[in-house]
C-alpha cells in the first residue's frame, strides 16, 4: 500500500461538507469520552495527594502516607502497557470503536467502586488492597483509551489538518483534569476538612457513573475509522496471521523507542505541575488549609491548558511537530527551576502563574503528540504501536514521577531545601525527550495510508 495514496477526504477536496461534519462528530466523541475516562484517572491522583494517605495508610507520618498512596497510584501506570497491548491488539484486528467503548465501561466500573470502598479504619489492611485492585483496573482501561481516541480523530481527518483534529482528544485529558479538580475544589471549599475526609471525597468518584453514561452514549454513535477499514480488508487477503504486537517490534522498533523518549519530559512535567504541586504546597511549603488555594490554581491552569492544546495542534500543521515539541521540552526543564519557588511563596498570583506557564509549556509537546505518534506507525499496527510506545513510557515517567519527587524532597521537616534535586530530575527527563525528537523525522501532513506490514 503506497504511502502517497489518499482518499478524497484525505485530500481535503472542496465541497465535502459531509466529511467535515463527520470529523466534527468523531472528534466530539473522542473528546467527551477521553475527558470522562481521564476524569476518573486524574481524580485518583488528586485524591491520593489530598486524602488517601490519611484514610488508607493512617499509621504512617504524613509524607510517608502520601508516598504510600502514590505507590498505589503508580501501580495504575504499570497496568497501562498491558491495557495498551490488549486493547491495541483487538483494536488493530476488530476495530477502534469497540475497544473505545469497552475501555470506557471498564474505567467507569473501577472508579465508581472506589467511591464505595471502606477505609482502613473499617476493614484494616484489606482497604488498601481493594484500592490497589481498583487502581489496576483503572490503569488497564486507560491503557487502551488513549490510542483508540487519538486514532479515531487522526484517521477520520484530512492530512493537512491532522494536528488540529487529533489534538482534541488530548484536550479531553485536560478537560478531564478540569472536571476532577473542579469537583474537588468545590467540595473542599464548602466542606470542613473533617467532612471531606469522612464522606465528601467519595462524591466525585460516584458522580463518574453519570459521566460514563454520557460518554458511552456518544461513542456508540460514531462510525469506524475508514483508514482502518481499508487496512483490515487488505489484511483479510493475507494467509499469515495478523499479530500486531509482534509486527510492531519487528517492523517499528525505532519508532517505539522514539515515542517512549518523547514521552519522558511531557509526562513527568505534567504530573510535576499538577499532582506533585498539591503535595508540595500542603506538606512541604504550607498547611492543609492551602488545599483550596492549590486546587483553585489547578482549576485555572486546566482551563488554559484545555484552550491552548487545540491552538498548538493547529500551529503544528503549519510549522511542524518537531519545533513545537523541542520548545516545550526545553521550556519545562527551565521552568522547573523556578516552579517550586513560586508555589512555596503561597501567593495566589504566583501559584497560578507557576501552574499556567507550566501547563502551556506542556501543551507545546502534548498537542502535536497525538498526530506525531499516529504518523509513526502503519495502519495495521497503529493502535498497538502508539499505545505501547505511549504506555510503556508512562511506567518510567508519570508512574514514578510523584514517588521520585517526594523522595527527592525528603522529610517534610526539611521544607523546600531539596527543590533543586527535583529540577535536576526534570532537566534529565527533558534531555531524553530532546534526543528522541531530534532522532525522529518530521511527519507533518504525511499520509496515514502507509504500512510496512502490508508491504510484505
């Protein structure tokens, strides 16, 4: 199958309003479903920073309890590559749409269950074990979510606007964090700490049932990717079995490593500017009374992040994916050296500035990432390849970021004296990403109708 082959939709021919209507519908479905699924996933991280240490690990001192809570948080990332492999395998064999519906349904069950869990005070050590089980299910589900959502947008859109359209599922991640942070902020503002720790924290998890229902309704209404349908028909003519995971590592090993490297600065910086900032202010640089302040700043940052991502995605269609990615990687490294000082000031304006600038720099990487990763892999293994590269990196990046940062910060009594260690950690991650981007080729406006597997 030639890499130059394109359809009318791919050429963006004039007078194709039905195609434009179709891509808007697909992108909306990807955006809403992704927002719901990541609302569930981020909600856990925020709750881990705010209350899970106290409720599920009460016999430890605050920093250690938070570290243990982040340990269960990190294990959700460990399950993500497995989810990426399983959902990617079937997504490359039976279709993107079915796997998107399945991943969202599974995430909804796991998140709702967290809202019903008894705490350590009620059932002892069984409580953190049940929490861990739910977190593993969350990780497995979200491991299959990202690849399917961005591919549906990328494979329905035309080549010249792929960066813009496929950035909307990325914006759904920001929207999910906005939902999660917003609900927690409202609850923290209207409740006492005692009420929030007693029952208020459960409300956002239980509300996820409503959001999942909406997401499923929207996703069931979209059509399968036409690019995938073409590849599936061609695969049916081949006598050899189609094994996406094997074929990814046989035909696209460099692309998997490049994707993993590109994820390091992007993924670590995001959790540095969101999840870690909560713990830093409330444990190392302030008091528990600062919970509402940091949540407000994150709420504003999430709104800016959501608006910025599609704008940067559109810009990547003009200037390319690599230049924006490089600026973002250098930017988050530099910003990490001043970020914690701004947070430690406990000034509302400085804290908002710290988070907003950090998330804008993150968007320079995250917005073009969906198109970039989609363009790296052939159609018959694209779901698997993009998911494996994305999710494997998350183990070494996002999963470990809160744990490493808390360890580097050390004992809470030391205050902010160990902040430079975290900045060095972020700088190293950015260096890895910069190398990966320099190794990668520019993919802007390339056709998605290419496949090394089908060329055999």
